[in-house]
């Protein structure tokens, strides 16, 4: 049976025939191996975009549905933020993003590194257990580009001329290779953020020889320097090719591996390749989702072909809700709703901003067609990976991460220790969810849907919102006036999480008290002033 360290033991029985007489050797333990882990993170994929999570959805996703049918589906999974960079920070560090200097918004393609090299990541933790670790895809956590003139390093605007000081002939620093990844291949930001270059193990892979831009309704990307080997339409297929090659290569090795595959799709630019254009009969976004689904199927088939399926954990999820760039109006006309009936979308504090599809397939240990309605968070990955590998986290690691392994192994929900979950919108607004109640500490969405922050009349709305999600999953009935005691209970709990620098048991930790603009972040006041 499984130990705490979750080591998988393979026993070899040899039968030797000597002089027509059967003779059995004693069983011999020959291999002790932890499971491989593949984490597939899609970009801006809505909860309702996967058929397994939305029976009324109109986008066929047979391969991801099969992943759910062969594993465990989590119906109440949440990202720590409603936008890209913060969620990725939480996945890799096990820490809420607002504890970092990034208090709102996202990074750009040329932002400096957000994760300091002294902070542990999932990759660095797994390396302690002798895993080979790899990152492929969209990084969007900042790294430090080499510069031609170190006195000209300020500025985070979109003007292409701002890139003139970057030296693409020299290695980057403070990137994936400095945070525990043995192999890395990807680009710095979203696929609509320059510079458009691949960086492999810290080095740009081709000469940066042109400036590109696209202004199409679905296909747009910002103007910026582009490398000779960087073709926007081919980026998602290329990352899957790299991932498949990596799995094939690692199948020849005895060492367990961890692959973090962070896709740039179906985020803008929405670029389904030619064979997928028009396949959905909905719009290019739906075509793009179908293309991603097909590539997920190809990757899973490779895992099976290489004989790795039984002892490989495949996790599939998204970094936040669907973006309005998907063209909600057109999709609604065709009866498809990317948020699956939940209120809001990407960037919002409402459920549509951070409730995401989440699937775990592990044939050796997880029963097929399992379903969990336990509230989980993407920050839980670090503690889960550490638990799987038999690594005990230190007090300054995974401060907001709770192991999901008991849920995977159906040990009973009492062993999964998450008390409450903190949500965060693009403008830095907070919410906290405990059991059925969700307290939102802002008026409106805190994001891109109506009522928007600073919009006309927003000051007339209640400064806080309280919803009973068990009775009102669409967040329509604000109960803050009926349950003042619940408002105070949840606000006090959130303040304690902020003050303690953690939501897990352990020694008090420090949050970054400065944001990226160097201004002081008044920790508890940020919550209490809402």
C-alpha cells in the first residue's frame, strides 16, 4: 500500500528451471520510483468551454473529456487570481500572488523577474526528490533580459522602441533555469506581448531580425521585435511538439520527471491552424479550443505509447476564466457560454473569473470517472507535489498550499486541510470563500464586467458583497445586510491570513510590503478599507 512518501514499488519474480525442476527465487525489490507529473495549464480557457464540465456547451472537447472520464474531475476548483501572471506565481510557489510585489494586474513581455531565486518553486522542491524538471511554454513571470546600456532599463510601455535596449544575443538571467528547471523552452509573456522570441535554457534561439504586428479582430498582437524562428500561428503546435519530444526522451530514462506545460492558448492572438478553422461552426475561438483539445489528446497518446500512463499524473486546468476576446455575444447567439452559467469572466472577482476546469488522471491510484466537489485552489499544487515526492515543506515554502493527495487517493475529505480560499481580481480586489459563503470586498466586479471599477454609479453600490453559492451560484442576491456576522467572520479570517503571511499552519511569514511601483502596500488596511 502507499506510504506517506508515496513510493511505487515494483517486484520482480524470477522463475528458474534447473534439471526440469521448478525453483523460485526470493522476491527482489528492483525499482523505487515516484510518479511522473505533467501539469498542463491552458490560458484563458473558461469553465464552460470543456464539455465534461458543461453539458450545455457547444464546443466538442473529446480528448479532455476522456481525460476526465479516466481520472478525477474537480467541479469547484479555483485559480488564486482572475488573470495570468498572478495565477502562475501561485501555481509554482504555493503562495498567494498578492504576497509578492505584484499587487494587481499582470507583467509584460519584458518585465523583470517576479520570483526571486531564493524562493522555492515546485520545480526546486521536486529536484530534491531527484526529479528531472522541465518548463515548456508561456512563462509570464518575468525574467531579466540582457541590456545594451544598463542605465536605460526603466519603462514598461508597449512602444516597440522600448525594446531597442534589449540584447537578444546574450543569455537571460533569473528565469526558469534559476528556479529549479533543468530544461526550459518558452517565451516571456502572452503571445500578444513582445518580444516574440523563443528562449531555450536561457538563450534566444534565433536572430531577432524583424518587427511584426497584427491588428485582426481575433488574431491581433502588439507590435514588437520578432525572431526568425518565431511564427505566431505555430507557437501552440510547437510547444506540444516540444512536450511530446520531452516525454519520449524521458521515457528512456529511469529518473521521474516533472513537466510544466504552460500553453499560450486559447488566449489572444486566437490562431487556430488552417485545418481547424471553421471546425466548430461557432467562431475562431471555439476552433482554437478544439485544436488545443486535439493536441492534448496527442500528448496523452504519447504518454500511453511510451508505457508511462499507469505511473504518470496528468493535471489539466486553466489560469483563469475566459476572456471577452472570445466574442461572448456571438457565442451566446449560438448557445455557448464560456463561464458555464457562472457570473463574470476573466479579470473578475466573480466565479467566472477564477472557477476553472481541473482534471487529474493517474491510473495507478485514481479511480476512473471520479468527481470531487471539494473547493481547491491552484496554489495547492506545491504541497501536493511535495507530498507525492515525500518532501516536507519548510515554513517559508508553500504558505498557501494544501496537499490534494488525500482527495486523489479518496482518503476522505477531512485529510484535505484547506479552511478557506482567497480570490483576487485584476485590480487587486479581494474575496474570501469558506464553505458556501463568499465575501467580496469591493463593489462590482473588480475587473472587466459590469459594474466595472470606477464606473459611473459604482459608489452607490454596497462596498461589500456576500453570496451563498449553494443557493445562489450566479451571485445575484447580495446577503451582506442579512448576515453581518458572516461578513465580520470572513473579513477577520482574511485579515489573519494577510497578517500571518500564510493560510497554512506554521510560523508567521512576511509579505512584500512594496508593489512593483515601489509604493508601500498597507497590508491589513488593503482589506479593511474595502
